[in-house]
């Protein structure tokens, strides 16, 4: 039963990290253009170095 | 908008590169938005962005493929008119969007807020469910208590944050002494939390923390779906409105400047070029032209305009440039005055109570009474407050309208998505339900059943030699009749005759000389012919009586199919138009509509809809013009094409995005099936309650049973809705 003292906090923290990640993506407008983003990955324009 | 001063000679887009000196107190950058209907792939994105970024003056450009739109940051003197040709050269069609209209009603924040609450509720319910499953699996004593306490620690703040929309809505209903769906929800949530906390402090066996959270999660999901569906429709409707950039060319001391319509004041002189729409009401000061009034009155015959003639906002100038003195602006224009008529007629939609409201009216008091009765019954039976409260909470949770909350939005989302792919925009939340009840369809003629483009009917009556002259004259003009004539002659393989000295006489027609004699193509009075009832252009080649090219308004694609399908579905179809009786009769006969009215004023149209409604008919009005707006608002449900005037689109519940009319018949069918699914969903939800409620009242319900009932009913309801797609 001792294992619960580790596992419950760990599961909560991991879930919380996922939640924070999701909130971050919502706040930084990452769902504004899902179609465009899925197409942009095919572009070879900034393959060599990131866009300045 | 920045005022751009340039010499009046620079009328063509190519002349815009002429340096402009008078830009008063320039802002450092401007934002522009372009609609790009043709883009669809990664190559398009790159080409458009590269092309725009290479244009001098553009700081940055970003394409949004989902919205098919480009947002551009540029120096203040860059205008959309400069960028559209750049994209045109790349092969992309582009239209300017009015940023003021686009941002005016942005509901983005509300959606994001709802999504955050949904995410938090989802996170918390999964964690608590994990702990609850361990309790159901057999955790006892101290372990169970610990799990309950952890659950409580997660649940309480989550409910406080995520369930806020329900608290607010329930409070606003209670404040005016009404019951809505959210009152039993809030009561169930609060009661569940109170009893669960109480049980936890007493080391009790049952806690409903997970039920409270999943309930919140499912209900929020329903809300979010509902919101998304309407946000998609709203942003598409916004885009349609933003495509009409409200701008006018003002003349002051012979200098042209482009200003927004809001800046015009009475007495200003404005220039309206051929093809332009009158932005305000006014009076012609100079110039001669023809005006197309079909959007205002439904007449297809253009009206001659010269000095002294009054013009109304919304009319389209056809042939020559007109200088107009502004007589009324803003709210006083005839366009806006029509809004008053709409406000009076606006009742078709407010009379309707949605299926969800009807269900809530039955459901909310029922649940409260049931729960109160079980509380009283158990208290009198056992004199144990704890047991009685637990059972009352269980009854409330199990009956809670999880499935009811999803029943309507899941179906409308699926149905709206399906119709959106067919090119129909459902703007109003209850439009589908109302559409399903329709038994009478009233069509407007001009611009709705017809495309608003003339079609030549008597090409075969002419000699080839005459046609060659007519083609030469027609090619010199941008008038819709000339364009149609030139196209028809071109398709028939006619080549233009060598007519010299061709020039257009605005408002009258085109003139030239052919083998020494004067030839004319234009208005009846100008060439000395008899004015007829049918739209016509007359050809005068000097030697004989002028010959008339007769035109009919081309049918919109799918008009015949739509009318046939509606008649086939047993609906009554009527045609009400402001156009001349002759023209209406011809069209009605062509489409097989027996019930038609011509020369109808806007008031006549509303009256007709009202009479039909009083007879108990549910009327669907399909129209596009200003003269239809009041009728659109008065009808039970209304549809307008995308080409309609802004006022008409605002007044209607559904907007048809494409040219084709066929989706109308399909929409009726989908709406019918959607309401059937909604009713089915209500029945499914009730069925679960019929099974689970007796258990709860008998005190046999456990949190496990509550969770099972809630999840299965929500999932069945959603799956049932998905069958519509």
C-alpha cells in the first residue's frame, strides 16, 4: 500500500502536465489554422535553418 | 481607413503607383485581410506568402488555410487594391475583406473560455474516475477514505471553475423566477458535493465526486459543440459581410479621395463608377447611366439615370460614371429604413420554442418534484436525514440531463456540418427545427430563382451580317446585356464586323459607323423603337426598322430541380416578385409554379407571408433583395443566397453559399431527419431514466450505477446523432 504514496501524486502530476500543455497550446493560438499547419509541414522552405 | 489622395486622372489600378504626397499623420503600419477562395494546398500557401512578402511595403503576410484568408501587415500606404493584382498574376483569386466587420463580432474568447473549462473538467474527471474505480474495485477503510479525500480535493476547485457557465445561467433564470435546464443541473451538482463531503467525513461508503465531474464534462462538451457549430456559421457569415468593403470615392474640388462610407456627410459629392453600388441615397449631379434596381425592387429592366434623378443605396450603376450629391447618410438611407420594417416583422422566430426548451419545461419541475418526494418519503420512513439526503442526491444525479444536454447539440452539429459541406450555412440555432416543419415555400424571382444575368433568346431571328455588326458594338461595352450578347454571338461562331468609331454613350448604348452609315445598339427610345415589356437591346443599322435582341433572366443552376423536389415532397410552392407580371408569369410557367404574384411591393410580400401563417402554414421564404428582407424576417424560417444584399442575409436563418439551389430541398430533408433524431434522443434519455430512477428512489443506486447510466446514455445519444453525417 506504501506504493500509493508515490503513484497517486505521480499520476496527478503527469495528468496536470498534460493539462498545462493543452492550456498552453490553446492560449498560443495553435488551433487557429489546423488545416494550414498540417500542410505547412510539407514545405521545404526552412528545412536548412529556422526562419529568422 | 486612411485617406488616399490622388489625381482624378489615375482611375485605373495600374496608375496607383503614382507617388502620393498627402497622407496625413500616417500610422506606422496597417493590417489588411484578403479572402483567397482558391487556395487548397501547401504549394498555394508558399506561393501566396512568398508573393506577398516580395511586394514592396509588405512587412509580413500569413495565410490561414482553414479560413482561406491571408492576414497582411504592411506599411500604411499599401492598399488591398495593390495586392490583389499581385496574387492575380500568381493565379489566385483574391478579394478584400473589411477588417472592421471581421473583428466586430469575434466570439473567439468565449469559445476559448469554454474549451479551457472543458479541458479542466476532463482532466479532473479522469483522475477522480481512476480513484473511484479503485473504490468500486474493493478499497476499504482508511484507503477508501483517503481516495475520497483526494477526490474531494480535486473535485471542489474543478467544479468551482468548470461549472461556472451553469451557475451563471441558473442564477439568471432564478432571478427572474423561471426554471431552465441549468437549475436542476446546479442543484444536482451542489447536492452531490454536499452529501459526498458529508459521507466522506463520516467515512461513508458512497461518494458521488466522479458523477459530479463527468456530468460537468459531458454537459460542457454539449455546450462546446453547440458553440462551435454556431461559431463556424458566424465566421462564414462575417466573411460574406466583410467582402463588401464600405467605401466611396469622394470628390472635393475635383480631387478624388477614397473614404469609408461612415465619413460621408450630406452635401458631399461622390463618384460612382460603372459596376459600383450606390453607398448612400443621393441625387445625380452629372453623368448619364443606367441603374440596376433588382436588389431593391426585383425589377429586371434597368432604369435610365441622368441629372436630377434620385438614387437609393444598393442600386448598381451599369454604364457610365455618375457624380452623386449625398442627400441622406447612415441610418436614414432607404437601405436602413427597411430595417424598421424588419424589426416589426421579426416574430416568426421569437414565437418558436425549441424542442430543448419544451423538454426543459417538462423536465425541470418533474425532476425537482421526484427528488423532493423521495427525500420526504425516506425521511418519514427512516427519520434519518443522512439516508434521505443521499437518496435525494442520487435521484437528482441519475436523472440529470446529461443525455438531454447532448441530445440537441450533437444532432445539430452533425446536421449543420453535413449541410455546410453542401454549401449551406445554418445561422440560427433553431433554424433546422423550424425548417423541418415547413409546408409552404415562397420564392422571390430576381436574383433568387434567376441568376440575375440576362440570356439572349432570339439569336436565330437575326441575319448573320446584322449579328456581326451587333457583336462589334456589344464588345465595346461592359453593360450586362452587351456582355451576354457578345458571349452568345461568340458561341455561335460569329466574328465581329469592322465597325469604326465605336464609342459608348452612357445610359443609352453604343454607337459606331459601318460602311459609311451610323449603327447603334442600345435602348429602345434611343434607336427609335417601341419599348417592350421584356428586357431588350435594340440594333439600328440605319436602313430599316430597329431589331430587338430579347433577353430573359437566366435560371439559377438547380432552380428547376429544387422546385420539382419541393413539389415532389408535397410542399406548396409560390412565387412572389416585384418584377413585371409578364416576366413573372413566364418564369412561373417554366418552373411549373401555379401560384404566383407579380409587381409585389415589400409590404405585399410581408402581408402574403402573414396571411399564410395565419392560415396555419409554416412558411419558408427564399429571397435575396432589400424588398424581401421584411418577408424573410416574418417567415417561419428563411433562406437567402450568398449574392444577396447584406440586410437580406442578416434577416435570414440560412445562407446558401454556392450558386446552386438544389441544396434547399435537401436541407428540408436533413432538417426533417435531424428533428427525428432529436426526438429519438429524448426518448433514449428518458428510457435510461425509466430504468435507473426506480433504483435510485428505492435506495439501490450506487455511484457505479450512476456512472454507468450517465456514460452509456451520453454515448448512445452521440452515436445516434452521428448517423446523420
